């Protein structure tokens, strides 16, 4: 498939965070773009306002005539979340349309571009958005395919100015999607066990990451969280690879301290030290993420002063340690964390930033299988809060599993004050507990509660 031969692109699942980024890229590059999604969301509304038609009925007749009447020059992009019985998908397959997954399309788009791929079971959205922002701040033209809304740009698709731009891609391990990419530079942030409904076990997940890094250009570079590279890089690899971590690594953060809720540190690698970097998006995990972003940016020629400015002006990603309220009497933070390791990192950082305040965590588990597989880990990490409100499991693509529910986690949480609550009763429950620092945590539809909680706390 040649991109220049395509005049129209139709998306099945256009409202997904990654799919909508692709839709915006094709629109920016002069293609006619339209799509289907199950429900209307703020993201689909934004696409419509940008001139991209979106419909929500799974009927063949609502597909535009320009797509239905000919297959020539038309690309269909679908998400694996589309059910097998989907009418439009089945009709498009029967008619012989060119149909590709998002990850395959990313591979085609970036085949002739210098590319940076950021992979990892957590941290990839933040790290890829950091790389984009540091490059933009340093005057290096780039395009960013992101898995979240970058606050600095209020979009998940940061557009390039020229065809020679660097492509920054969030490389998704779900369904082994990242194996379509062949980057010049890669980052691997973590390989903790996840998506076991897809991989079966942790070793299979690790093997997939090993296959991913084998696709790095032979003269390329890999930056991996310390301890990760040794597990996934083969002995015959020709690309250069370096580790990063808060300490005890090739790339580290020296003199790390908290000043006015910001993390201040010196970036150090084997060649240089960049003093007094100020990261205003808190979290030890975010310091590690920005170490990787700085390292990548330096390989593309960014100077130290521009990097320092980029780090201090980086505003984060929506739903990643996002301050909703930040006042003397009440702090409210919303975060997408949905794995025990992510939750532990979040709560540890919040505790260090607000050591004297009571922390109230509100957690919505995501997926029945993930809850089953990591129930003990969730219980342990959530015990780092002072009190916990559990919402019911968000099923996403799954059907319920017998015996798997929110109580499976709650029962082992080592807190005196804990409860399971229905979303309809959540606001009253929050008011009863009179919190000081509130966290909403989860990857499901808990984000729909952010505005009501903000209004209640305000």
C-alpha cells in the first residue's frame, strides 16, 4: 500500500485515543477522513468540530456513498476492540476493502521517516509526550502519535511542519501491535507483567519486547529502564543501548529533591551533567520518564539550555498525575494508573509531596482478568493510601468472571477506612469523609466522575 494512492480513510473505532491521532494525521495530510464509534465522547465531538464526520450507528447505509461505491483509493483502519459481529466491519471485509490495524498503518506511515518508538507496560504515553515537547522546544521538527492528550498542545496528534520531521510513536504492546515498527531509536520504560489475557504469562510478554527491540535499526539506539535492557537485548545486538534510573545507572538524576511540589534534579550521563532541571509534573516515575526523554532529545542535537526550558515548561498529559484542584485546603489529582506498579509509584510520590495530609484514593479496577491476575498487588499498592473507596470493575471488552469483583481487592487492603461504592453514591461518600488529598485512579470510565467530584470539592 502506498500512502500517495489513498484519497479516503474510514475508521472503525475512530474515538479511541490512538485511532483519533491517526485520523487527525490523515486529515492534516489532505485525505478525506470519516469514521464510526460506539458512543459519542468529548474526543469524537472534537473530531467533528475539526471537520471529520463521525457516526454512531453500526449500519452499512450510514457509511458515506463515496466509500460505499468504490474500493479504489480507500483505506479502512480498525481497532481490535471492534466485535466480530460488527456489521460494517464484516461488510467491508466481504467487499474486499484494504483493511489494516492502527499499528500496521503506523508502520507504513513511519517506514520512510526517522522514528522514535516508546514502548513499555506503563510510562510510554508520558515519555513519548515529553520527547515531543522537548524536541519542539529545541526547534527540532517532529510529529507525535500519542496515547493521551498532551496538555501543552491539547491534542494527541502533534503535527509536523515538514516531510523531514522525526516521528515519535507510542508503541503499544497490546496485541503485539508494536511489532509493525522499525525505529531508529527506541525507549522501553517497563516490562512488568500485564495483558496476560493476551500473552498468557510474563515470559511471553518479555519475549514480545525482545522481538520489538530486534527491529531497532542496526545503527540505532535503545534507552531502557535499568534492569530491563539485560532481559530483552540479545547478545548479538548491534545498536547502542543504555540504562536509566533515579540512581545506579548510566543515566541518572543526581541531587533529586522536592521544591514547591516540583521535582528538581541534575541530569547525568557518562558525558555530561545538566544542572537544576525542574519538572513541574510530580512523581519519581515521571523523573525517570524525563531522563529517557532528555537522553533521546540529546541524540537529535538539542542543546542543554533548550532541554532545561522544555523540562520546566512540560505540562503533562491529561489523566497522568493531573491536578484538578490544587489549593491550600484541598488537592485533587486524577490519574490513569491501572496496574499495581503504577499505583504504587503514584501513591509514593503523592505521599512525598504531601507528607502531612490525609490521602483518599478512589480506584476503579479495569478488566476482570487484570483484577484476577493482580488482586494481591492491587491490595498492597492501594494500602499506601490513608483511606480507600473502590468502584466496581470496569469490564471494557470482557464479560464478568465468577468470583472476580471489587471486594477481591478490598478484602486484603490494610486500611481501617475502606469501602466499595456505587458511582451514584460516590459524591455523598466523598463528602462524608472530608478528604484533604483526593486521587481518582483507573483506566475505565472513572474520568466521567472528575467534573462532578471537582464541583463537589470546590
